[in-house]
């Protein structure tokens, strides 16, 4: 399989695409105003402790306080635990006295429930980026990722990535980890460390230990809330985590970035350095590899399937809903067979779209109805097979009698739709605008109440220019009719900042707004 990493840089953003045989399978964007936050370490201050939901909120200087669940206090996060094997021996699972003492100082427990005190400082690490109006999720179990290892300060676990399946290689790497691991540290050996010599792992460990010592020093001198350590940006983290031996080529169209990547890989993985290539053609690298046309499909709610069917992806506050439709596809007279073929193709495309768009949380898929239980099982097995290639944790339930499959996918950062789009100022994200006739009805309703409650007869009406145009059009305009009907004078002021369905009434003499007073009485 031809697997490539293509990096396109401009003054405003850096885009990273990963392709398999020319097909886009992963896409990342680095925005100056929306940098990657997972892995950042903060010295925060406990803002609130809510035992009822087993969580605390930590002030780290952001708009929303960080969310710290009690299960993430003083222990590894669940996502991190999933990388560990359960075959650590008794010595590795034993908690050293000095580690236990530190945890007791950091977290007091009542009946096994961790209790933090409001106002106390705490060192935390971001594990999930903010989504919508929710703040970041954090953990007090700090880990520092390198090329081959993940360092766990004040821990003693030794773990090997589950993706390394060879027993002899796992045993070799575990032996190396035991021999190089300093006291009071734990270590996770990453997938990319497969077949690496001890010298490479030791050098990576030294760099991680140095980073942690700098973090410790800074944490002791800073006042909360403050950023203690900023992890790599998106582009650097992709090279660190995803540039493995199965990558055929890495194309970079920026000389400075090319040199940085080349130098880094030459140091940590010299045998891969020759795979890094500077793209020099005049044509955009994303155009040359047909990336842009594939990216455009990521922003469409409708995704076409090769056989003529299509899927619809809808985002709601609670979940993402995906509908599978057969379209004009009818390769056979047998409806069950047609539905099965469309559903199988849709299952593959849905798995790909969820990875590309980085959609997390609860996902419900409405497949085309299948009568045969064996066919339903085929769809379920196909989805499980496709999601094995996904780096995020995914849980799938079998297809229900209604043809629904429910999925939960690990959410770490905002999906591509949230990262690249702002909320529409006119429709507030609904995709719908209030009809002008209804807006005019609201204006008259409020004007009627104003005339009933105020003696003044001269008013200012602020509204969107389109609404102003509607009020003034015609030989005898709606504005004229309103003034005659309610025996008043109305001066219109156009305001582009207001949404189409917003308007404001003011008393002309005092400039006092009176719109809200009337709305509050409804």
C-alpha cells in the first residue's frame, strides 16, 4: 500500500494530509487562532468541587474552567490505560511508599471519593480539547510523550503498546525499559519503538526526563493559573506519532519546515530521513495529489457512494446522526441484496468519514432495512473491521431490529466542522432564517405594546437593512401604515450587526431602549 504524508504550509495555516493509495484517510489543520491543546500542562487552581457529579472544575485561565473527573485524580486516564497490557508483574504493580505519600498529599479521600479543596493549586494536563460550550477535560496524571516512549512521572508502570504483537519483541522492549528506567518514573513503549536499539530508547528517555525536570522547576515558581508546558503543534505531533516505517513518502512544500522535519527524523530515526522530500513544483502540493477536492467533501452533509447511494451526516447537540440511502442503485431485482451491498459500502465510507472529520461522541447510523439476520451481522462485522484502523477508541453495538447501529467514538479534539467554521451570525447555526412576514408581525406586536405603555410618540427602530427595505417598499409602505395605525413617528436606523430576526425600539428623546421591556411581558 502506498501511504504518504503531505504537508502544505501557508502564512495563515498548515495542513497535513495522510493518504493511502491516493485516498485521503486523515486530515489535520494547524490554525494560529486554534492551536492544538492536548498534552499541554497547566498549573491550575480548584474553582469548584461538585461531589454530586464526581468532578471538580479547575481555573486554568481559559474562558471555561477545565473539567476534572474524580477518576482522573491521581491515576492514569482511561484512554492511557487502554494502551497498557495487564501482564505487568507484581513488582511493577506495586506502589512505592514515596509515590503513595505524594498522592495522599495531593488528594484526600472520603469513602473512596477524591476531595479537593477550593482555591488550592493543582498540576493538570489537558486530555480533551474544548467542544462547543464545554471546557477542556484534564487529568492530574501527567505524561510526557516522546518518539519512542511516554514518560510517567511518579508512576512505576511499564507498558508496551498493544500494537506490538510479537511476544519476543515485547519481552525485549520490556527488558530494555526495566534497565533504563530511573527511580520514581513509569514508562510506556510506543508502537514506533518496534525493533529499535536500546540507545535510541535511552536517548528519548533522557530528553523526556529533562523536559519533566524543567516542568517541575517552572511549576514551583509560577502562580496559578499558568501554562507550564506546551506540547508540540499538530504538524510536529503528526511527524512524531504517525511517521512510521509503513509511510512511503513525506512531501513538504515549505523549506524551513522541511529542514526541521529532516533534522528531527535524522536524529531519532535516521533510516526514515530519506523518505522526507521537499516539494518544489509550481502547482500546489494539495492540487498535485488531489487533496483539495477530497477535502471539499468533508464539509458537505451529503456524501455520495460509488454505487449511486449516499449518506447524510447530521450534527445535533447530543449526537451525530447518519442516514444511509440507496439512491438510484438497483443492480439486482432482489431488494435485500441491493440493500446489503449499499449498506456494506456505506459502512466503509462512514468509518472513513468519521476518521477524516474526527467526529466523536455518540453516533447513530440508520442503515437501509435488512430482513435477514445474517445480513445484519455482516454489516456489524464490516464496521468492526473498518474501525480497527482507527486510532481513536471505538465501541460498536450490533444492529437493532430498527436497522440502527450505535457507536461511541473517542473525542479528543474538535471535529473538522467545528475547527474550520464559525457560527452563522444570521441563523445561529440552525440553517434557517425567520420569514420576513413573521419579523414584521413581531415588530407590530411590540409597537402595539409600546404605545399602550408609553406616552411618547416618537421612536427609533434599529433593524437589519433587509428588514428596513421591506418596511419601506411599496407605494404606501408598511412603515407608513404602522405610523398611521398607532399614531406615532418611527425613524428607522439600519444596523448590519443585528441578525435578520432582531430589532430594537428606542424612545427618540432619551435614546432609552424599550424593546426588552415588552418582550419580558410576553
